[in-house]
C-alpha cells in the first residue's frame, strides 16, 4: 500500500510537470516573438537596450536576441526586481542582462549612450529624457494605447566623420566636426586593454569612422613577446 501510494504521488508530480512545461514554453515563445517584433520594427542590430518598466524580466531577457545586445532593465517595484533577477539568473544570463531600481524621473545614463529604449509605460520619465540618453540614430519604441510608436533621435548636422586615414580622399587631415572637444567623461571601454609592444609597429594600426560606427585594424596576438605571430583583425564597433 505504501509503495502504491508513493508511485501514485510520483505519477501525479510527473503529470503536473508535464502540464506546466507547455505553458512555460508558450509564455517564453510569446515573449520571444514580441521581442523579435520590437527589434525588427526598431531596426537596431546590436548595442545597449534599456527596458523601462521591465516587470518580471521575461521580455527583458527576450530582447537579448543574440550576443550583439546588452540589455538593462529598469523597474520601480522591488518585488518585480527580485522576480526579474531570479528569472535572469535561472537562465545564467545575469551580466549580459541585468535589472536595477529606477528612482526619480531621470535615467541613469550619460548622454548619447543607449541604442534602443523599450517601454510599455514610461511613467514619470519624459520623452525628452529618453531622447537625451539615446545615441544619434538611436530608437525609442514606446507603447501608445494598442500600438507602438517609434521615435528616432536624429544625427546632429554638426557631427562629422573620419572616413579615411587622413580624414578624406584628399588627405586634408582636417575634420568638419563641430562637437568634438576636450575629453569630459568615459563613455565606454573596448578591448583589448593592453597593446602588444610600443617598440615596434603599433597594435592599433588604423582607425576610421562612418555612420555612427568606428572601424579599426588591430593586432590581437599574444603579448608575451613581439616576435610571436601577429593576429591582425578588422574590428567594427558601434560608436
């Protein structure tokens, strides 16, 4: 009798699990479809995504469609933050996806940093504040009623490009950018942190910029000795 009762309990537990799994998969599939629809509509292929009012974090996780994205969720309610962090950690994604509490009416980012802002409810955060943190050509995708509204931050006319080694095809070495000035803050850091050697050819061999991106040629070979084989790569970064 005891064995029969134990077997019945195990069977009941297995049936419960089998019933829950399809529901969980359906919910995850729905969030994935919503996230992909947002990314397709926004046209953002990578960079920093901010999800304002992230709730339980499920859509926040789904917005990280691939390794090209880093997603940061903002939420006012402590209980929702705990749920979101628990969900993110269960998928072993914390760091690539993270959540913190939103306090006040301002967003915790420097100007021109974020590629995509997603929100179903901005609350007290104004669109002016959203546009402040967006980088040029960045997108705000905000739910309005039954639909979504896409807003693109225009690229300033005063912002120039450096498309050739000496600025332009004529080699003028003079840019037309009216915004550039003395460094005021650190916006982001990209590797490698250390170059190979300063007595030979520089590891960073050339750098140009165009359409909000920088492209450079860099030697990522081992730093143990300069005579070890080089490993030159062309790197493109969203700047």
